[in-house]
C-alpha cells in the first residue's frame, strides 16, 4: 500500500489530519470505505492490476480534448481509423 496516497485520502475525504493517531479498528473501518472516485489510493490500486490502464486513460483524455478542440474550431469530426488486415492492404489476393 502506498502510505502517502492513503494519508492524502484520509486528509481530503475524512478530514483526519494524522491517520497514525487513529485506533486500528477506526483506521481499518475508514480504509475499507475508501471506494469513492476521488480516492487516490483506490485509483492507484486499480492501475496496479492493469499496467496499461494509465496509458489508456491518458490516451482517452487526449482524444477527448482533440475532439473538443476540433468542435470549437468548427472542423468536421475526423473519422475513426479503421483497422485493415495485411491481405486486404496488399490487394486481397494471395501469392
């Protein structure tokens, strides 16, 4: 567990300035209810199971901003690129 993230969540969500002074039972109760979307610790733990999740999240955000920028400039929406197999790219026929 990343203690800095847990401490930040305790301060931001529960307004507990120093989680080390809590009883063990109270600490575990608060820790088990940190499932809110604002929780930095829970986001870190989710990404720990999927290493590509951070890259995917950043890519999705960059795509969103690109679409908003195009919309603000009055540009038409770019079509999503289509995947093509090597055979269809080379003309569909075999050798």
